[in-house]
C-alpha cells in the first residue's frame, strides 16, 4: 500500500557531474536528522571511558587474524600493507606542513574544497566540526585543526557483490590505497589555497569517523553498524581531513534510515556469526544497533573479511533512492526474501539462501582479547595453571616479550 511522503532529500549525484538525486522519505520512516544522541552521556563516556583505536584496544586479535588467513589472503594482505604503509606514514606528518599559497582573507573555502574533492573522485564530501568526543585517546593531541572535511570513496560494485571472497578484498583494500593517495592530494590542494590540512588516514583512524560523517549529512547509521550513504550504503571507505580553512558546516539529514533498518532487518537475519542485534540500544550516548564484536571478528578473520552485512543491505545493493521509492510505493523492503539480495556463499560451507545460515562450533569463536600485553599475560597465567612456576628462562622470555610490547606502544598493523 502506498505511503505518504514526509520529506524529500536532495543530494549531489554519485560522481562529479552526475545530476542530483531526490530521495523520498515516507511518513512512517521520519525520525530525527542524523542520529538520536544524548549529548550529556556522550560527554560522560568521553571523560570516564575514552575511546581508543582497535589498533591498540584489540591488538591481540588483530595479531591473531594473521595466523588464520588463507595463503592467498595472507599474500595479498602483506602486499597491501607494503603499498599502504607509505601513505599512512605520509598522513601522520601532514599537520606540520606549511601552506604553499596565499589565503584570500574573508573568503569561505567550502565550495572550492568540495569541488576539488569531487573532481579528485570522492563520491561524498561533507563539512563539520572535528568532534573530540569521538577522538581516540592516543590521537587527541595529534589532531591540530578544528574543521573536518569528511570524504567517502566508493569501492567497486561488482567485486563487492562477490562477498565474502578474495576478489571482494581486492576492492576493499584497493580502495584504501586509492583513497589514502587522494586524501594527500586534496590536502596538497588546500595548502595551495593558503591553509593547513591534516590527513586522517582511512587506515590509521584518529577517532570514530561515523558520528562526524552523520553530522556532515552524509548518511545515517545502519543496523550493520556502518554508515549508510545515499548512493552506495556502506560500500565505501571513509577518511577525514582537518583544516584551518574557513568553511561552512553541513547539517545532519534524516534519510529515513533510523526507522527503515528496524523494519528491514535483512543484515541482522543474514549475519553468519549472529553478531547483529535486532533492537537498538543506548551505547555511549547514542541510540544504535550494536555489533557484537566477539561474534563478528572470528568470521571476518577466517572468511575473507566476511562483510555479508554489506552485501545483503538493500541500500548497498540497489541505492537509497530506489529502495526508498519502492518503500513509498509498496510499503515493502526492496529485495527482501529474495536470493538476489540475501544469497551468499561461504567457502567450504556452501550456499545460503534466505532463511539459511552456516553453523560454527563454540571453539570457532574463541579468539584472543584485549591489548597485546593483556593477551600475553593471559597466556602466562594459563601456563602457570597448567605447568606451575616456569623456569627462569621462561620468566626472562615473558619479561622480554612484555618489554617489547610496551616499547612498541601503538605501533600496530593498520585498520581493516
């Protein structure tokens, strides 16, 4: 049955030069622009339980994943890291580079920067304040400038639909490599305009990016725990550039996603690891669908990044405009219950259509937890329990390993 339209969102086209798109939001999908947030709770958690990057907080399992990769994935990841590390290293020092041009006093630079970003190939560009509530503890003093330019780069559509597969990982990590280079190019351009620019690498995040992308009007948080943008859902990689250039901020938008995901639930029902919750919860001051990390990570690690939650999302598959138009016309979720949207194949497990899920035993979900030093200590305690007090050489070995970890600090493999 047709739905009443509450409002229509107009967005730039998918690529630079494409016509604008209009996205109708049904009356029963309208909630609030952006995300439901209790700002006092966000502030509380920032003070008492500050965020930290998974490169540090989850370092134990981020090391572990390298031990369960297939040979093909391992070879590709090593090659990716070799190519990507110079981009990460270059981004780290961008905040200290001086402008190369002269600024025009009093001129707003929003349109000039947005145009250049689109010309470079970024599909989504938005402006907002860099919100230090979402900065990682290890990066709070690293961030130099107030204004955040949020940029998203789409990854290949056809490769993404092969998820989970090595082919899809080529799209995933390959997009990181392209985006890291493009972000450096955009920062260089901002300096020619007379202003400073600091690249927050997509592979070495300075904080939780999604809340800032939402504040910049570039999408809303999906039930899969990822940003759903108009043209490609979560089939994109995100980066931020902060600058001292004078810009005007974009505003959060209600695309209808907050309510749509409650109705859709396809990613929740199709997750191989059963890692997605059916209902929203309040978490660190935001109302959201929470991803159960310990259920997600073992599948991601062993099955080429998994990302079934991306593959089966109708917004990713068909685009937000067709999905929302279909909902207005029929009251139904486009593709829900069909093999075209919901089917996927898991290596060594087979094909799973609507209503079918793979099974894993309990041991499959046993992974290391916490930081490197915490996991080392857990292993040491287990050895004490099984073998008693270790020999002097083993104690020296434990102390040496712990010292190495502490000296390395946050020197870890990049984000995945």
